[in-house]
C-alpha cells in the first residue's frame, strides 16, 4: 500500500549542480540535503523543505521536463511569486485550476515547476 510520496526526481545535465544549488536554495528557499556517498558519485543534488524532497539527477542525454512537473503547494502564493520574480525567475500565472491560485516557473536547466495554493473562503 502506498502511504506517501517520498520524493520527486527531475533530470539535469552534467555540470549544472552549482546553478541548481543557487536556484533551489537561494530562489526557492529549500535546503540542500546530503546524498549518500555512493549516489553522490553520480552527480546531481537533492533538496528539501518540510516533508517535500526534490532530487536532481544527472542524465547524459538530458532534455528538460517541459510538460511533466512536480506540483508544489505553497502558502502566501503572491509573496512567494514575488520572491521568485525578484530573484530573476520567470513567473507565469495560470487561473485554470478551480479552487486554486497557481503559477509555473522553470529551474535553470528548463524543468517546469508548478506552485499552487488552495483558495480559502
């Protein structure tokens, strides 16, 4: 029986770790978590905030996920979007999900990320 989502893995090109670290920590506000040594040898990096983990793994013939994406729930979505925009990240609002405010952005290697917050009241 599935009880929870442990993490989401996205792909990245070789040598992109520093750009990913800057984006996922400085722009998104996540914390880098240490990869086990046997996995660290493969490259890539892992990030977490609360119970959410995103793993970025090196892929030889990398192509960014332009449609597939993790949906990341946030609080204070307007302020969070402003944070991303102030740090140079593109913010594209999408009002097509009833009961939610949401926007999309892309990490430095082109992976699509969705940020959403339920509308209350």
